[in-house]
C-alpha cells in the first residue's frame, strides 16, 4: 500500500526505475543478397512486412526464471521488431545490413539478458549474424553472436533461440537458461526419421551407403562402408533420402543436376558468395559437362603426349578443343566460370596456370634429389619411415599372402652407401623407406583387372652427409600369377639403369599419389573429422567452452564432404577416373581405416611411430628429428606445439582439475558418442583416451584442430603446385614395365620420354586431373586462417581472449621463422633442385592458388 502511495506521488517510480528502452543492432544478410536466383524473395519479404508480418525478438532473462508453467525457463521480455526493413536496401553483392531494434526493458523482470528468441514471419530465410545490445543498465554492451540461417517460423516447431557470448559448463548454467540449452541440443539431434530438408538443423549419423547406384546396374554398385567388420568406416551426416529401389541397403542417389542441393545442416553449407560456392559449381561443371565431352574427344582421337614439350603446351599455348565441344561447354557453363576456371572465353583453347614445380626449371623434377625431397616437403610427407631391418619385411599374413619379404639385396645398394655397410647405416639411423607394399598388395590383383596396370612398391633411401636423401633402389611387386599364397613376383631397379629407373620412379609416384588422395587426404582429414563435427553439434551446447574452441575448425567440412560423395568419390565419379585404384578406391580406403589410431594423429606420435624422430629432452619440445632438414616435420612441430599450448591455456580457464572433466555431463556424452557412434566401428579399440583428465582433453582437442587445419593444409594446397604437372605426380599407369626382347622394350631404350608419357599421362585423364587439382588447391576469398576468427566477440571471457591473442601472435612469429629458414641455403630440402620454397605450412595466405596458408578447417 505504501509503495502504491509513493508511486502515485512520484508519478510511478516503478516505471521510471525499472522500465526503459534498450536499443539493439541486428546484423543480417537478406536472402536476395546471397541468392542471385531469388529476386522475388525481397519483394515478398517487403509485402509481408507491410502487412504486419514482421521479424520479432524477445529477450530471455539469465537471472529470473518464470515459475508459471514454463519449466523454470528464463522470463521473456516483450516482443520487439526489426525496424525499417522496407527502406533498408542491401546491395546485390554479399552485403550485411544493420537494423535497429528497440526493446522495452524491465530491469527487475529481465535483469541480465542471457539469450533471445527470434521469429521470422517473412516469406524468406535470412542469415543472422549478430545482435548487439547497447547501454544495458549495469552491463553496458552485450553481444549475441549468431551466425545462423533463420527460416520462416512455419518451418520450425519452436522459435529460434540464440545465447549471449558467455561461456558456461553445464553444471554452471543459470537455471533460467538450462532448459533452453537442453532443448536446443534436442532440436539439433532430431528424431532419426524421415528425409531432411534444407531448413532442418539436424545432425545425425549414417554409413556410406550413398556412393554406389545399384538402380543404374551392377557396374554402379559399391560396398556399403561402415557398420561392418569387413568395411569399417567413419560415419557421415545423415540425409534421410529414400532407399534405392533395387537394394534397400543403399540410399538413393540425387540427380547430378541437383548436386548442390544435397542435405547438410543449413549452417554447414558454404556461406556467402564466396569462391567455394563458385568452386562447387566449377566441380559440378567438370563432372557434368566437361568429363563426358573430353571423353568423347579423346576416345575418338586417343592422342597421347609424345614429348614433355607437348605437356608444357597445356600451360604455354593451351590445348585445342574441337568446335562442337566448345559449343556444348559455352551452352552449359557460365562465361565468368569459363574465364576463371578454364581460362578460356569460349575460344578453342584450354590453358592452365604454370605449376610451381616447373616454374623455374622445366626438368629438375626428374632428378633423384627432387624425387626424394618430395617425400619430406611434397604433398604426401607423412609416409617415409626409418628402416630398422634389412631386407624390409612384410606384416601381411603369410598363410594368406605367402612370403612377401623384400627381394632387395645388399648387392643392389651397398655401392651407394658412402662407403658404409648396410648394418652401419641401419645402426646410424640413416636408412629410410617409402613403403607402399603391404597396403596395396591385398588389392593389387583386383586393381590390375581394371584399365590400371601398376605395382606395389618399396623405395629405399639413404640420408646423406649434406642432409638430403638419395634413392638407392626401387622394388616393384605383383601378386603371384598362381595365387596370393605363393607370395609376390618382384623386380628391383637401381639408379644406374637410367630409362628403367625413371619408369620405376613413375610407378612409385602413381601409388604414392593414389595413397595421398585416398588415405592421407580424404580418409585421414575429411572423413575422420566429420563424426567429430556431428557429435560436437549434437552433444555440446554453443555455451560450452569446448564447442567454442572447436567450432571454427569445422567450417564448410560437412558441405565439401557431401559434395564429394555426390560427384567425386561416388561410383564413376572423378576420383575413380583420375586415381589408379579405380572402382576399388573407396573400399581400399576402408581397409586402411582399420589401421587408423586416433592418438597417433598427434604429430609427435606420428613422427615417433615412423622412426623419423626420437625422444630427446635436450631438444625443443623433447623431440629430435633424425632427418634434421625435414620441412614438413620442422614446420609442423612448431604449429603443433603452438596449437597444444593454446588449447592448454584455453582449457585451463574452465577446467581447474581432472574432477571437473569427469563431472562435465555434456563433455562425457560427446566423447562417448564419438567413440560409440561417429567412429563406432572402432569403439572397442583400447587406445581411445578415457576422457578423465585435463591432459586427455587437451591432447584430444589439439589432435582435432591439428588434423582439420595444419595437416589438411600440408596435404591439400600443394596439389596443384606439385601435381598440376602430371609427369611429376602421375596418378594412373596403364602399362607394366616392358619385358626385354619386346618391341615396347626397344621403344623404351630408343625414346624413354615417350614410353614414360604413354605409361603415365593420357591426355584426357591429365586434363581432367589438372582441372580437379587446380580447383582443390584454391583458397576461397573469405577463408579464415589459423590464429584468426570470423567473429570478434566469440566469447566474453577476457582470459580466453587473451590466450587466443597470444596464439595468434605465436602463429605470426612461426611464419617469420619459416621464411628465414627458406632463405638458408644449407637447408637444401626446403627448396630443392626445382627451386620451390616449402610454404605449405605458412599460416597466412591470400585467396586463390597460392601454395601456402592454413585455413582453420577442412574447407575444400
């Protein structure tokens, strides 16, 4: 009563003290900005706005719960609306628009806002970037990073919720936000039913049952990968498409023309009009238009390259294309794409940029030193290992595969050991091997039943006094014609054999390039990361510190993987045409997933396992490299430990002891789901971290970040610089080594270059392969690199922001150190005979084809 009297006297002090307005700024991008084909969207949205169907926002209290039938959810403020939608025009380029929103503010009711609901009553979706509240009483500015597509309200069961940039472990979440936190995760998990639509935000798991297309006939069938001991595999994102008609084990395929519509949660799709969107169209063009057209040209005129000068014409003058094909291309590929991707304005020439590997010297790639250097500084620098026994042994089961021991003898190599014996160089840890024998032999008979003709290989190398590697011998092996149990038939080649030696190096390149593409690249980065992305979105709230830590390292990955399943790694897709494993490509990768061990993906563990490093407490980071000038390992260790220290600093803000890890319910659910569902075919492996200690959490997060960022960059962005010139990284071989006494053998001796090109470089596959690796080696124009974030106010925690700033500075310093090493002429493996500095682990880059730069995520 007294309060009422006082209010009456003062003119309603409650209104004056508690009720006021708070201004907010919403940043979003309208759909018409992002979609060239939907001009009607903006007109319809303006009409809806005119009719009162507007975009509303309601603040949610972080401190006051509503006890009246709302399940202790935070109290809701009054609805406020985006202002001036009709008059806020956005340019028709990817442009953000800022809108004002004015909230009626009741300080006692709302107190601190911790989240807001948004309801889109328009016709079209928009991309909501952020809400910023200005001058909130007692709080100042509050940031709500959103970065999400908001579809019309009719597409959702509940209004969308977005949280402020505060970070909470589950047990520390304010009670008024807890229910919103839990419900949001339930929405993201979905119910596991039905076909998912573009506005669905569901993250769920599925096996790889969408690569084959049995409805098109048995030649298009491929095994289902995942869910069996025969074909184990990481899980992919579920789309829920109907089963194939001819076999319900398979998911039906999307029509090629609809490739870009394959379901991934909308926020995982390529963002704005970035280069990656453009790249997806380019990939589609290559597969849908150019591949069949090129096949028809080269089938009718099966031109092989006769000389290396012929290959160089692809970069210098261009390849002449028949007029009829140019017409088909002109009719189907937009002009701006012709200019950008195919460097032709519809004229009859197809021309490619000059790859770095031949930019300074057109023939240095053929030297033995460069052949060996690329095992340390090329695009597959993760294979070479130290040889600890001679002759090299096999781990294949002798009951099934007979004796697979190497046939290389000391007579083959001792004359090239700088005066040492084999036992001495093994003891001095100077003998190394590139071993593609055991991985390939079980599949080789099947692979060679296709148009491919190739070998399993072992290459022995000596670490010389000058720090470079010298190839000593190459062994090429075939399965025994009378059956696997009889062992292998092998031939050994040495450098003195000139023409045969060059040919043997080509076969090593073919196998290494296929292994690189399928295992080092696709399986060990793209495929193994996807289950972590799915589990993180299903089990860790956006409020969770580990979600905030890992989320930047997932950008675009599900999208590029889905596109890959649709047009690259599917039955008859571009990979099967351009890699030697042909139709066995993906099941070959499944066999090698059996050997994948999560803790060994940490770079120090990988180097120790391969014997190229040893533990040594007197060295930086406690690791001593046995090949001191090993550019990938030297630069990689700097990046790895920078990531590890950043993760440790960040996790220490939120987890003070091991007990806090055990008690984090979301974290434990996340880790359980990764092991049991995402990588479910390996759930019983003893090597999985138990996730009971801070050290286990730090190492796990460091491995995820390393794999998605630096490892992928080192493996991917050199594909065009090294492989854009097919003779240097041949991907397919169509003939075996010619036998003595045959016309082919005589031709090899008379014209070794022509034999090399006929064996490894067909025009059609070269042009298709170059087109693909050029696209896959490009950075998008809005790429976000290691040490950067695309959202400035991603957290409100000063300690976390300070640790991240320290990490960013460390990454810049590391890059400067790499540049200094590249100017040190003593470090010959950093530039090699081709005079090409090792830049693949430089963290920064511009957009385009640069051969450098570490994006945060597997984004292409």
